[in-house]
C-alpha cells in the first residue's frame, strides 16, 4: 500500500492531540505526516497563557510536545511555516515563502483569530496598533504584554469573557490597577446568567479590579503623555495598557479561498470531513451541526475521532460536549453545556453574601447544563452525571447543589471523570505513579489545569503497590 501524505495546517492543542492519536495507532510509521505551524514556538498549551502572565508558570512549561518528540515519532514538524493557499486540484499546500507540500489527506486546524473592536485610535495611520494596545491570543502576545507590565501601573481589559477575566486577574496579581470593560449587561454573559455575573463582578471588585458593564470603549487617545480610553457612557479611563480580549472568530480564510463550504466555521460532517472528502477540519475553526465551540474538550474529542478515522476505524463524532473552567486565582467558575439557552427545569441555589451561585438545567431528570460560581465542591459529581446522562430522582438536583459538608473528603470511584478536557477517570490517575506519568500517559492537567489539585490528591492517596 502506498504511504499517504497527511498534512496538518496548524500546530495548536487540537493538532497535538491528533498527532498523539496517530502515533498511538501507528499511522506515523506507515504514512508521511507533516505539521505546518505558523508560530516559531513548539506546540503549547494556549489555555495557560494567563498563568505565564500571572507568573505561576514559565513559558517553557506550556510546551505540549517538543520538536524532538515529533522527530522521534516520524512526524515532520515545520515551525514558522505560514500557509498561503491550498490548491485542491493539485493537492498541494503553498507557504508564503513559496514552498509546496503535496497531500493526499489535508487537515485544517487553523484555530480562531481575534477581531478588533470598533474603537477609534486603536489602529494608527500606518496600520499598526497604538503602542498601549495588546492582543492576547498567542505566546508572543503574552510575552510582549509580560514585558510591558514592568513599566505599567494601570491596565484596562476590553472584554469580560473567560479570557478577559483571566487576563484581568493575572495583571491584578502582578500589582497593576485593573479595570474591565464589558459591553454586555454582566461579565461572562455567554456562559452564566445575570445573578452569577453580578457575583463574579463583586468578587473581582473585592480583589481590586473595577468592572464596567453595559459600557463600550469608543476612543483611545494620548494627550500630554497620558493615555485614556473613553467609554460610551462619557467616562475616560486613564491607563498604561489596553488588552483586547473581546471578540474572536474561526479562521476560515484559507478554507474559503480553497472553495470549501464555510459558514461561521469550516463545515464538517460526523467524520470531520469538509465539502471535499480529502480535507478535514477540527478545533476552533470547525463547524459541526451549526455549532462552533472554541473550547478544548470538544477539540480534543474531534482530534481523537479523526485520528481513529485516519487509522481506518469506523467512528463518528457525536457532537460537542462543552465544559469550561475559568482559570484565575481566587475566582472559581465552571460551566457545563449552555445553561442560558438549554431547555428544561432550572434548579438554582444562590448566596451572594458568600459569593456563590449554582444552577442546573434538568430535562426529564437529566442534567443538560450547569453553571457553578464560587463553590465547586460538587463539580466532579455534577460533571459525571452530565456526561453519563444519569436520570436523577426528584430531590437529587437540589441535593447536588448543596455544599459538601462531610468531615472527610469522599472517595471518587474509579470511573468518575477527573479531567474533563481529556476525559480522564480517577482510576486512570490512580494507575500512575507520578504526576509526570499522569501527564504523559493520560494528558490530564495539560488542558485548562482545573483538575491539577484533584490529580495530586488522588496520587497522594493511591494505595501502595505490593513489591514484585
């Protein structure tokens, strides 16, 4: 059988999981696999960029797989390789430097790109950003912002979504006076309701970060050496840094130029195939059943399905399972599914005094969505029921929202899911001898990092193995 030429455009987290799946199935030893990444860095964990900014992680700690690992598994990793066009007729990918790579199978994992908000003064006459403005999408963005923090005292974060709050909290931990501007009526408006949003905003204010909701930035300017960001409510926020975290869209330009079907993202079927069966898409750039996710767990699920499909297995992608965690010091938020639009009976427990709000959406006894703010003591159990579609009794949804009050922590069964990003169970963690082995064999803790403490506790309490 002739070896296939499998070319992957993009070297992010979805691609890393895809290549791992191909290695596990022996595809990289029978076919030629090439990964084209436009960044100069080895594939890294984009979710933990705010941890680098905060100072709790070194940049090198974000590396998912080193170039040596790719080489050792017969994968041709090309960094700094920006793709200009895809010629479907010739089955070639062309880089901006003129190099061409032929393919039999093409995978587009181009991710998402930031969109600039309509703020006057954001872009200067020469097309460059105002020197105070920083995007926050890549490791290079993070390193530039990190360097700028040393000479700054104040920062404004435009966007009150998950990324915006993580960046705001990281800058606050670094000692800056931080203000968040959110155009919606409350922060995290895409994930939680107004009551939960108000609690998060109050927690941010308690931690020293001012929050402006229902306000939009309209003009950025510098006068007399002072930079100010003017809002549509008339206020002007003096600042040294402006960080843009609002707005992003699937990167579909390459697919559109190639004549593939796109809507919000690159349209794919249950086997992650585009309108051209030799071209696949996964991750943030893919649209499956009219849904674009933007989260790691569905991207990794897609990568697993595609790896199996390319290995000749009969598998299909069932659809996105959205699990989001806010990774920010002193802020606890978890969201399962889409609790603001899901249809069902709503069970809520709110205590603004202590800063907690917990909500389940239940349909026919099954948890179809949830949001938890300020108290994640039951997140593992709720996630387990959500994943399995457990049919709950009449009193169980309310009981799930009660805080854990046991004197001793409950023992998780082996089949309880600990890492939602990688779908890793407590039993799989207990089977490992060290955190390094957990990361290498299961990939737990390498996604959002929200499971790190649970993994450490499981390793600390695992039964000792009898000597052989």
